[in-house]
């Protein structure tokens, strides 16, 4: 950072879903954020979107303290686009690189809007971000949250990871979470790419479903928190979190196994 007594300024973006999300985070606040629903054009749009974000806010590369990026899981091609762009910018601008879970960014973005509906008595909420992974599977995780106040979403005890990012069968997993949430006295919210699973999730007695697009404004706070704790990533070694093999890799591995029999 340019000054030790201020919050960092971060350029943040994510392309793990059909949404190209870009934001500028400065002095503890999201000063600008955009969402472009151009899944097939992420590779074409990401640089112009970043350039326009900086121009619109009168921000030069010398004012950026770090590059923040959603590293997945999500769309294989999409995740690669954001990670490649982040590594290129961090290297050419000589900035720290901070990767965050795209699922956590999805969850936090949703929670920033949903917490107004949280239990006023302080009952914890389980926020479950999901992305369609096909064949009845989702990329998913789980986070515990409480409505701690207006400006402290990431305050100690107000936000915590409960389950690691992974790929899961939505039918089985959602039933387990619903039962566990009821036992724990927690509200349960499935957020993100919920539309393909509406019928499945509607069967759950104690769950709420909220379709939600990736919000670039959630990447900055997560990355700033990591940056303050010295948790940066090596530009050369940094890689996407695909969570599972790509379909092509799985077919290749199966083909090789068949030949060796």
C-alpha cells in the first residue's frame, strides 16, 4: 500500500459464472461495481471493462495496491480468463495478487443483501452458494453468518466458513443441510445459480432459495481482509481452483486406463 495508515485500494474481478463482475474497492468501501452478463464474451470484455472502471473513477495503476480475483470454482473456461488476466496485471504492474473463493464471493454478495431479513434475535444463517456443475451436481460451500451490524459483514464471529468448496449432488446434500440446519436452529439460504434446482430445493421444509448473480463488490472486502493478514499469492504459482477434472481430462484419463487393461 502507498500509505500505511489507510485501507488498500484493490481492483477486483471474477468470471467464474455467466456474469463478468468487476469492482474497485478503496478505503474500506466499494466505490464502483459492474455486472456484465456476457458469458461467451468474457475474454473479449474483461480488459475493456477493467479499463473503463479505472477511467470512470480517475484511478491509475499506481494507485492500485493489489489485484483481487475469484479463483473458482465455476466455469472451467471462465475461471481461466479471470485468473490469467489477474496474473498478467499483477506481474506487469508489480502488484500483490490476492485470490479468493468465487463461491465465498457469491455467498458474501448475497448475504450483504439478505442480512436485512435475518432473524432479529440473532439466529445464525447458513449461506450456501451454488453453481450449476451439471448432471445434478453443484459447486457449493457453506458459510455461517450473523447480522452483526451495518458495516461489519466480515467482523470476527459474524462470518465464517463452515464447509469447504466442493462438487456435490444437490439432492442428497441439500437434504442433509436442511436437517442439520433445523437441528442447529439456523436459517438456511441457497443462493446463486438456484434456478436449475428449484424443484429439488422446493422440497426442503426449512430452506429459502435466492437466485443471485456474482457481485464484484464482494470480492474486494474478502481480498482486503486477506491482504491485511499478509495472505497474498505467488503470481507464477497461482492457479484456478477447478474443484474437479474437466470433462476432457476425465475422458482422457478413462481412455488411458482402458488402454492399460
